[in-house]
C-alpha cells in the first residue's frame, strides 16, 4: 500500500498487528455483540472474546454455556477466540498479549461508565487502549437483560439473538 502522492511504502497500522479483547458477561450474547465482534474482526487480526466469570452475579447461563454458544456462532472464524476470565481485565490482557480493549456504546447512558472503565484500565496499565464501537443502529436498544426479559414474557427475540442462543433460551426456560 502506498501513500497518496508520495510513492513511499506505507507501514501497516499498529492496530492491525494487535490482539483485541472484547470483554463482557454475554448472558446471553446478542446480535449487537455479534455485530461488534464481526466488525472488530475486520480491523484486528485476532479478537479474543473474554467471557467474564463474576461469582457475585447469578447469570442465567454458566460460563461454559456462554462460551459454547459464542464458539458455535464463530466456529468458522479462525481469528475469533473465546476465553473466560476473572479479576482485572488489564491482567487478562497482559496474559494474552493484548493492548486493545473493544467496548460497545449503544447510547449516551453507556458512555459515562465505559469512559470511567477505560480511564481506570489505562491507569492500571498505560499500554492499554480502549476502542469504542457503535453497534449497527438496529441494535442500539439491545441488551442481554432486555432479551431475557422479553423472552421470559413470551416475546419474539428471533432478530435479536443468533439461532443457537434462542434455542438455548428455550431449553433453559423449559426447565424452569
């Protein structure tokens, strides 16, 4: 690739040589998450979907179930990996040689929390950069909690989650 008008060789962007982490609870993963992951996979050579194990929270799906669903969704994408983590994200990033954290912003309400987290992560590890991405407009209202609530009230979630997630939600709620 050459720079316009100079004929000089242009180096690859440093971002294109990095592993990016997309952390979250993904309980369950939604089409908004999938959108961010797929678009991130076009920008970074390796996307590490980091599934948070938080013993204080009581997720609907176990960590293993959430990881299995994500792996099924991206089974044909070699540059998308799934791992669980506990504790500080910056420590997980260091252990996985990642310096980029991808975070999705759906609305202004997300910004304040995400901004604080990005600054704290940078304080804990100045090498960490946070990359904010907006989901496709059709997913800006979407959250895992909203999906679970709509599903529990017999609402249609067909266009909100991948088919494997809808199937697993049916199984999970049938047991209740």
